[in-house]
């Protein structure tokens, strides 16, 4: 049996304070982005100015932590300049890798900064050996972040066929980012997740409360969910909305339920499968979330690598809708 | 303007207001003014995260104390005062929750999204303004609650520690349900 490879713990940061929390809690790498459309979490009040990024990279590197910069949106045709500028900036600041989704951005890094690692974003939705081999061959991609649609067994098989590292999500928003779901927000808000970096921008979200204590979530001009007085709530995104349809009685979560991925019980299987990096979702979350989740998974991974039973902290209080799932990692029938 | 939030989860309950302070509001307001100015001086960069919402008025509603807090986080025209519950002043957004939950948010020990998911935090009005305020407060170096406690020396820090213990116990009780 091969010796187990210790996977890197890849942790989110939406602010410099969150980055410092992640570093201090034991992140191997932190991923974060700039305050513009190059970043798929382009929310107001979040993310890093160039000056903040420079200081944060210094802080992370001093703590032995890598910084991966998210340039993981798709430039509109003919408007790739902003993405190139952010690549130039990231290279100048000493980023350890750029996480990209678009082939024009990947090609620019390949041609201009051949030593800068390219990680393929989950937004590229590459999950077959053929797709991944294409990105490795053409752009020198070093790591692929897999969409949350694969079982551990499929990931194990994939790893045998591809010449690059694999990163899997282990905690956070259970948004599958496949089948064009990230385009749904465009129809309602006029802003694009994939090109503007804003899924359900807060300016388009309203919460309305009724006298009975129920709460409606309004996105743009549409009500996308209504929670009873004692019902837990979820994110205001179309893919987590509850809809009326002929085939079902009452409201129906047509895409996904408000629920979070928590793969803590799957960690030994994922490590045995040879996964190189574990990703925690949540750049839009607070530093309290970052501190608690990173510390919990740091302890769990370290325990497994030491041959001990993993210590799994109870993180359900931090999950969407206060519900969690192992998602497709465990079974394709996760709903 | 927003409607008055009501929730079966957030009512002050039959016991009234467990954190009711004995001070009349006009005595409280100079202290609040001092607090907000000190936080602003210590964290000048936090206002950048607010963007245009620095001019907005926020109504912060700790549902289990008998007054609300009225905040305008504008470094050029800071305003932070206690207001009565009967006639809430005009506001862009209202944030309601139990006092200890709001305190632990300011202490960076609680995640706002988690409180929202559990329906322990209610947001009405301009959601973007609230998100910006949350991000601005979350990015300060020292937790706001700690900075406020420090202003009052050892008694302030003792009070914060007592409140932290109360919050921890409340969390445990909630988790046990």
C-alpha cells in the first residue's frame, strides 16, 4: 500500500481579517480575490484591495501558508483586459497560484508567467479525464477543483487517469455549479455569476416578514422561498429556491435544498483515494466561521494522518438551513 | 422604511427584558457616542467596506432589551444613540436579534449567516447595506466588543467576560434542545 499523501487544507477568506484567522487556525493555503468582476464572490464590502492583498500574502507566507487568488469568472468577449491586469498583479504580489475558469485567462498565464501555477476552478466544471487532460495539455494546469457531483469511487478512478492534482470540496455551500445553474441568476437580477461574479447580489435581495413570523425571500421581482415561523432558512439563490410545480404538492426544491456539504466522515476515504487538497467553501462568511471550520478540519486531517480516529467537531450550527449532507461523495442519490 | 419585525423565536418573552438597564436613554447616549468615535478612530479603514451605505441609518434591535440602537456609520457624521421602541426613526435597514447573539457577533465569535439560517437574526430593509456593515465590522483587527470593554478598564472587561459566559451557556442550552 502506498503511503498516504497529506492533503492541503484550502480555506476561504473574504477579508484580510478572515485570512489571518485561516492562517492562524492552520490553513495550508487560503483562497481569496479582488474587489472586481474577476472574482466569483464579487460581493459589495467583501474581498481585497491590491494593498490588502499584498499585506495578506506577506502575512500568509510568514505563517507558512500559500495564497491562491481566485480569477475564476469568465471575461465577456473582447473584455479580457481586467483579468490580465489581475493576473499581472497576482504575479507581482507573489501569489502561489491563480484559480481560473476561462481558457483566455489560462492562456495568458501560460504565456506570460509560466512559473505561476494554474488551478482550474470548479466553475470550469471539468470532471472527465478527457476534459482535464485538455486543460493540462494546453495550459499546464497543475490542479483541478472538481465539481460536487462525483463519488469517492469516481474520484479514485479519475486520479488514476489524469496527470494533475485534484482538489475536492469538503465543507460549505452545497451548490453544484453545473448544468448552467450559475446562469439562472442572470434571468432574475440582470447580473451574471459567471461574468460579473455576483450570484444573487445583495442589492437584489429582500426579506419580507409576515405577522405570523414567516419570512419570504425575494430575489429581483420574484419570491423564491417562504419559510415558516419555525423553519430554518437558506441562501437567497435560485438554485436553492422552492417552487410550485404540477408534479408536486406544495413548494418543491427543484434544484437543491438549503443544505451544506459536510464531508468530515468521508475524509479517510478521500485521503485513501489520493485527493491532494480539501477545499472549505465560504468566502462570504465571517471570520468566526473561518476560525471554527478551519480549526475543526485541521484537527480532523491531522488525526487521520497520525493514524488516529478523526476528531469531528459538530459544525451543524454553521450549516445552511442547519442541515448537512455528504452529497455526491457518498451517493449520487443525495436528495 | 421597513415593517416591524415579529418572530415567535425572537420575542422578549413573558419575563420582559432580562438585560434592561436602569439608565435613562439621555444618560446612555453620551457613552454610546464616545464608543462609536473610539471605534472609528481605531479602525479608519472599516468605512471603505461600507461604500455608499456609510450614509445609511441602521436600526439595531436587541429584542430583549427595552430600547434599540440607531447607527449611522459615516466617519464624517457619526451617529450612534439609543432610541425608544414606540416610534422607530427612519432607517435603511433593521437588524433584530437577542442581545447576547448580537454581542457575540460584535465579539467575532458568532457567524451572522448561521444566526440568519437559524432565524435567530432578522434582517429587513436594504440587504446590501446590512451585508456591507457586517463585512466592515468583521474586518476590524480587534473585536468591537473587546474594544468597547477596554474603554471601561477592568470593570468593562469583567462585564464582557460575564456576558461571554452567559452567551456560551445560552448556546449550550440551544444546542441541547
